C-alpha cells in the first residue's frame, strides 16, 4: 500500500522544539524520514495588521494567501523537522514531498 503524505498532521505540543534524543521511540518510528506538509495562512487580524507592502509581497509569492511548507524529521536540525521549502500550491508541495519519501 502506498503511504500517503500527511497534510497538517496533528503533532504533539513541542514537536518542533524537542531534541531528537528526547523523542519517544514511537514518535521516531512514526515520523523519522517521513515528509509532511503544513499549510500556513494569516488570520484576518494578522492580515489587517500587516503593511500594504507586506501583504502585496505575500500575495505575489502565494497568490491564494496560503503557503505550503514541506517538512521532514530527519536530523537536518537537532531539535525540529527540516524545512524543504515553501510552495504556493499543494501540488508543488506534494511533488517535493513525494521526492523525499
């Protein structure tokens, strides 16, 4: 069975700030070298507090207002997952994540 890429998986609090040596065996087995995608967008309040120039820059890079961050827990950093880039579409992010499997 083909393993799917997780999109916005439920990660425990502190997942992105825990030394790999302090992670449980279960967490390491589940996430080690398994790519996942986190979508990110500004809340209405955050959007309104940004300058016009910052909003325009964001939309130039991410026309839908959302970006997709491909990540993988693989030792690229000692205490968090490694980022493999930000992408304007889920399709682009999926292509990169698939290449990391």
